């Protein structure tokens, strides 16, 4: 029996994951990737003996990765392994306060009580609430298609009101945290989870508070060998079960006839398929691959998530006061997000994220050195001259880090690479350099992300720019949602 062909556009983690699931459903799957490497945003590179994970750096819910190997009757530990972190992040404030974000509710509560004006009970109550929201909302919203999730809005008014209160949809994240905590430091620690999908805690709905449960409830993890080991492991599994990869093969067009996607064009050649899944940014897919299809106008009206500038620095000394994940908070967090909303860059009041994988994988840097992944949030905009802005941004970042750490940084930078919104769009097809597609700054954002379905029969979307959202766990959920839709349609067809 001839296998029906399926094509996946893009080899991001969601693209490889959906390819594995479709291959296991009996399709002959081909992945077309524009770059000469796999992984999309989850990629890696080396300069002068320093190795860097280029994109995502935080790993939660490892069981979602394990599930792909289990589905293929493989032992996940034969492909990759990970360890649970004691601390999800170390938080640095300009007054010298250093707060450890333990992956344990009691330890975190004690740490916050010791270093802020808030008590342990307030923190534990909040984390318990985050877990309740996560346990309730994940199956309802994150683990099924948006079409099914929309049923929430059709519930009777009394049940809907009860759920609305539980999910905090009518309040911003910051409003929730400001009511529960006295200290602005505590508020910032929990507000910053909005940035996990490029959103603004002062406008994003309170439901996003559930993200805190992923780190401080379920736990944060480190994949041995770095984040890119996840992409490499999935790539190995996909090839073993028969998925074919075409690297350096950009897709130029999705060909459709009579309301049905039938083929893609790459390098001038047509490749027919019964199923096509785009793991590329949904806006880029409409604009560049479906140019002769009426555009979803509401999609392009939606506010974009933030973008970023990343400095990859080889540092010729070690900083024992830094952990694997570090946040250096701005003093005026609200103003930072107000400026981002306006499309401005507030150079003198920014928050900085520093990831140092050499803390866990010493071979990622030469002896007595460290590899710094230094990121700040920027507005999604590729029309700005970011190259011109880079020098100002770098100066501000270095000054802030030196002021808080009380040590010189610049003289220890011996090599550097820089990623800006222009390069993000160029290398990953991220519309305007937005990291996560649409922002989640509206009350019903969870229900209004672009569906995994498309206007065309046989064409589907997965990845961070569509339902349920950005980040490794949600991208893996999107892959499973698409595979489940395809499996259900296949079963109905064969019934």
C-alpha cells in the first residue's frame, strides 16, 4: 500500500514533533527547511570555542518531549536526558537584592519572605492559585484545538461566571499580583512570566499567572548538552522512523486548487501532498506562501508580541554570583512595558536576561570562561535601524550589569555575535521579528489566537505563532493538536 505523503514546512521543534506524529499515523512525511540546519529558533552555534544555544533557553514539562519517543516505542533516555533544577532563576535588583527563584514552593516562599516585605503565606496562597488555574485551564484551552476551546464561551452564564472568576480573565496579571503582594520586587518576579509569550503584564489577562506553576510547581529542567539537544534528539528519532529532511530547501508557495492545499513549490519544483502543515510564522505563511489567497485581515491587525536583541558574549572569566538563568530587573517595570507598547526603546530602564549554559555544561566555554546569552525585549519592528541602535543598547546593557554586579564586564568580552529583529525575521520567518506571533494582551487572548486549521482543506498550522502559543511546551501541544485533528479526519474517512 502506497503511503499518503505529508509535507511539513519548517523544522522548528513543533515542525519535527508534528512530523513524528504524522509519520506514526502512517504518512510518508517530508520536512522542507529553508536553513541548512534543523531546529528553527531552537538552534546553536560556536565561536572561538564558545557554544551557544541561539533561541529558547528555559525547559519545562519535559514529559511532553518524552511522549514523542514513547509514542514511537522508544526509550527517551536513549536519545537525551535532563535534570531538574534547584532554582529556575536568580533575580537581581538595583539595590543589591538577589533573590533565588527556587523550584520548590516552600523554599521560594521562604526566600521571598526573607528578602521582601511579603510573607510566606501570601506566596504559598498565590502558587496554590496558579496551580489551580493551570490544572483547570490546560486541558480546556492549551491541550485542544481553539475550536473546542471556544465552547467555553457557550457555557451557561452561571458556570461561565464561576470560570471567569477562577481564570482572572477580567484582570491584568499585574492587578492580580499587586493585590496579593505588597513588595514591588515580588510583583516583578511574578509579572515577568508574561514575557514568556512576549506580552505585557500590565495588560495581559491574569490567567497567564498559571505560567508560574510550570517553574515553581512542575519545575524547571536543564537538558544535558543544552537546549539544542532536544532538537537533535527529535531529529534523530524522526529520521529513524522514516521522516525525510530537505535542508536548504525554502518553500516558495503553497499550491491550492478548489479550496484544497495540494502541493508546495521548493526550488522551482512542485511536491504534491495530501497533508501540508506550516510550522512557519502564520503571518509569513499567508503573506509569502499563500499570496493568492484572501488574507485573514484580523490576523494582521492583532498586536504583535515583543521581539528581542540578543548578545552572545564569550567572557574570559567566571562570575560565581550568577546562575544558569538570571534576570536583572528595571526599577520602573511599568514604564518599560509602556515604552515597548509605543514601539520605543527605553535604553536607560531595561530588564536584562542572562543565560549561561556553561554553568551546567562546562565544555560550552573554554577553561575559566563563560558563554553569556544576554537578551532584552524590543518592540517587534524590522523598519527600525537596529544596527544603528545596537551600540546604544549594548552600552546601556553593560552599564546596568556592571552597576548591579559591581564588576567590570566589557573588558572581559572576547568574542560576540548579535541577533536583532531583522535577523530574527530573516532566519526564522518571524513576522516583524516578533518572537511569539500575536501578543496575549487581551482578555480572551487564549481563545483568539489563530487556529491550527486554515481556510484550505488539508492545510494546517503549528508552532508558536498559532494556538495555543509560544514556548516549547505550547509548541509541542500545537503539534499534537494538529496530529489529533488529522487522525480524527482520517478515521472518519475510513469509517
